[in-house]
C-alpha cells in the first residue's frame, strides 16, 4: 500500500508534534520545581497550624460563655408554665387566679380561655379571662400577689368599672397571660393571620 503525499505530511506533522510533547513533558518535571512546591506547602501548613492554635486558644472562653448562657436559659425557662397541652396550661393559669383570689377574698368564678399564640420563636402565650367583684385594696393586693408568682405571668387586659358606689366595690374583668414552651402552640395552617 502506497501512501499519498498528503498522508506522508500528516504522519510527519504527527511525529514532530509527538516529539515536542515528550520534550515538554520531561523538561517540565525537573527536581527544583518540586522542591519549591514542597516549601510552599510547609509554609501553608505552618499558617494553618497557627490559625488552629489561635482557634484552640479561644475554646475555654467560649465554653465559659456557653455555660453562662445555659444557666441563664435555665433560669428563664424556670418561669414557664409546664404542662402537656395548652389547655392544661390554661387550667393551671386559672388555678393561679383562683388561688390568689381566695387569699384576697375575691370570688373569681368562670373563666374564658383565649387562643394560644406564638411568643417569639421559642415560646407560646396562653391566656385566661375572669370577671369578679371586689374592693380597690383587694384588687391592688391581688395584682401585687401576681408579681410574686414563680411563673412568667402578665395582665394582658384589665377593665374596671364601678359596681356599687355605696360599698365602694368594682367590677373587674382581668385577662391574664402566661408563657409556655413553643411545642404547645398549634401549627398554623393556611394563610397567616394578621
């Protein structure tokens, strides 16, 4: 088989290209360049080691801050109303109102449970409304007793009107709110409420 002029030129160019590629490959992998790359990697490793040592030095301080944050969170969470369901938390809230009311001779009967709402990202809020009749000093003492409770409680609504001017009694409608864990707040489905 005889090769044409064109095929001979192509083989000649292929041979020359192959020779150039081999020369570049063997000439490019000389010893000193490898040694320089190794020196650069040692410098990089030393810099990384220095960074890791600096990070390791901050660990004890961060552990102290973590312990402080955990103890502060435990103190704050101690005031949560602990219950299995939101309804049980509302019942505990109503029990607190009635217990404090009895100490002041206030007959807090009935009770309307409000909706359970989210309170920030980690907590929820339950509320109970009661209506009762009392004198002004009883109301003041009742509200002062609320502040001494271990639970996180707050009055969210209070309406006071005159009941009997001769006896100086008031009709009070009081809504009391308490803080519960977020797990007791039902998930909202559908569009968000405003």
